[in-house]
């Protein structure tokens, strides 16, 4: 792991010493799971179980905060089984799907979800024509219930395709009162009014946290990074972790720790567990 400054080293040490009051927030794709061409095959890292269960015994709580539907993250991550073990240790595993619109925990074990936004069905009907007009025919459409994601990773030039796609979808999303979220070779359109930063604030308040770590890899994690930075100004021990890639560098300058993808994230969490009292 690469601590970005002496101040970051101090933040790591303070958070490790205060782990029993710290919430560990983790994105799924690019953090617990490698990025793959087919999002339906993005299974959690094989070492995640052996890292998350011991980590949860030291932390106040562990929360997976993802843009994926909660049911999909549960299946790809084996989080139901991991959560059962964590609950057996007297701790809680939370899952917030679709940027916080869906909620699940290892004690309640049911997904709470709102209705899809009214404009999403209309947007979906228009989407094939929008894709043709952006000249990205062949892009993979992933319907998420409360959102739709258009993936360009499988196209010949994913970055150029995404660049053409964003303004087309942005205009259509605005017409249907939806929000647009670009990411790593993907553009997602979803309901507005919810983002990962609000989940960070909710957990910090509800659990009366004294510390907060968040690990992310993409633009959809920016609000969570900003929320954790705000908690820092209010006196909480915090650590911002960037799971780095060649595709996205927006979080690097904001991070206290930069690690090489999911392998690096799990190595950091192992070390944190070992360093905690």
C-alpha cells in the first residue's frame, strides 16, 4: 500500500487504534471484485471472505456500498453467507445497493427498495434509438430495476464510445428527471436524490461512529470521498482509499492510501485488522 503523505500515515495509525468505533465502507466493483467485460461475471475476490470476517470482529461495522442492485451484489459476493458469519460474531454487515436506494443487513436479511422512478420506463423505451444516434451499436445494456447502465467496454474503442454516448444520454435523462453517472467504460442513468455520500452520513450518524474508512475506485465514489472528508473536519478518524486503475484517476489526489485494485484493498484490510487492538 502507498500512504500518500506523513499526514496519511498519522490518519492510518489513528484509525487503526480506533477500529472498534470505525465503519468500513467498501465499493463492490473495482474494490472487492475485479472489473470484467461482463458485469454479470464480476464475482467477489476469492480472499474476501477470509479478510472481511476477521475485519468485522475489530470494526464497528462493515458496509458494502455499490451501484449494483442489492440482490445482484449478494449473489456475486456471497455476502449473505459472509454476513451470517459476521452476525455470529456480534457485528453487522450492511449492503446498500443502487447507490443507497436499496438496503440490506445481515440481521434483517431482507432487501428494502423503493419503486422505480416514473421516467425510467420511458427512458428505456427510447434507449435503443439513443444508442444508434450515438453510434455505439453493440453496447451492452444492463437493466438494474432502479437504473439502467450502458457498457462500452466490449466495443473496439470504449473511451471514444463513452464520450459520444454521454451527451446523448445526459439530454434524455434530464428530460425524464433522471440522473446520469459516468464510470469506467459505463454510463448509468438512475433516479436522482441518492448517492454514496448520503449513505456515509447515514451510517456515521446511525451508528455514532468515531471513525470511517471508505474504499472506492470510480467517479460514483466521489460523493462518498467528500462525505468522509467532511466527517474528518468534524473530528472523526478517517481514511480514504483509492483502488487505482489505468482507467480512472479522479480519486487518486483525494486519497490517503492508493492500492493496486482489489488485491491491494484486501492487503490493506488485512494489515488494518492486524494493527487494530
